[in-house]
């Protein structure tokens, strides 16, 4: 049973900060369409991320790189229409901010104006500092993202755990502090050692949101379709499946096909 506070009419970046201050864990999930976003929002999740994981989940691409800004705005608009309570964060997609702070600002403004979302997420640390500052300077809240950053997958060459070595761990700590200092309201930590997550979370006043980063982040996020068991191929250690919708949906469709073939659907009662 969800225990979210019904008195909070709208989750804002300020509310997210208060949750960390009170030591209350933050729940976050992805959503990409109106129908499922309505369910996620009503269930009491604080943050809904319109992730560039839509590239994988909704479009079937191998990586997050192919999804465009226009496509992200389409998904974000669908989600925002559904949401009454949660804070909606939208990923800036690959190529829309990395090389040019002016381009980053244009991309973020398009997302905010055209979708009605509440904030954006940008991957990376020092290398994208100027782009993040430029977006923040326009009054757009920014969530950071460190550790395994899927938009850089071809640089890493693997989806393995990041920051296990001291040098990379130290850089992540410095990047996290920098993101806080320039004004990010939270930071996602993806696939890093649990001990490092604890260290980062304790050193920052802004919330950390973990995915495959252990129990000591201030909040947790999963991809909705993974949590629901719609996607059966993806089986990382950090994923807990809360349902087997792959089986339920497949069985329902097979039942429908059988009923049509056997002339059992529609019945006389289902006809006009």
C-alpha cells in the first residue's frame, strides 16, 4: 500500500529536497505514455522520468543514442497530460547539449515550453558543466546523472559497473559536488559500488537517486517496463520485477485469438 502524503498537491524540486532533509526515501519511475503515466502518478511515485530509455523500450533501438529531441518532446507531452502530482523530469537526448551550451539551452527551453515538463536531466560531470550552467541560468531545474551514463556507451564499451577504480571514484565524487555547487536539484547515480553511493549521498545536501547503486541513495529509480516484467530479456542484478506482465499480456492475447478463431468472440451479448 502506498503511503504517500495526499496533502501534497504537487511534488516540486523543493519537496524533493525536503524529503532528503527529513530522511524519507524518494521513489522514481520512468514513463513514456499517457496511460501508464496516469497509473504511475496515481500510485504515489514522487518523480516520473521521461527517459531517453524510450529509445530502447518504446522504439526498439539497441542504445539510447538514436532518439531525437522531437521524439522526447512527444513522449514528455503525453506524460505531462497524465500527471497531476509527480515531478516530471525529461532527459535531454544525445547530441542536444553536449558540445554547445547555446544548443543545450535551446533544447531545454523547447522541452519546457512544448511539453510542459518541470525539469530536465543531463548526463555527465565537468565535461558538460557549461551546458548545465546555461540551462540553469534560464530558470530550468536540472537533474544530473553520473556513473554509467548510457549516452556515452560507445566510449565505455560496456554496461559494467562504473567507478570501481579509485581514480574514477574520485572524479565521480568531485563531479557530484560540482553539480550540487552549480545548482542541480538532484543527481542520478547509475551502476556504481554501493559504498561509493553512500559516500556521495552523505557528502551532498541535494538528493541522490540510485539505479543499480545500492540501498544508500536518497531515492531509487527503475524503468517501468522492467519493473512490470514486460521486458523479459533484461536481467541485471539490480532489477526487482514486481509483476510478470509479459506472461499476463501474452496469455490474454492468446485467449483473444483463440476466441476469435473459435467464433466465441464476439458473443450475441457483445453485439448490437
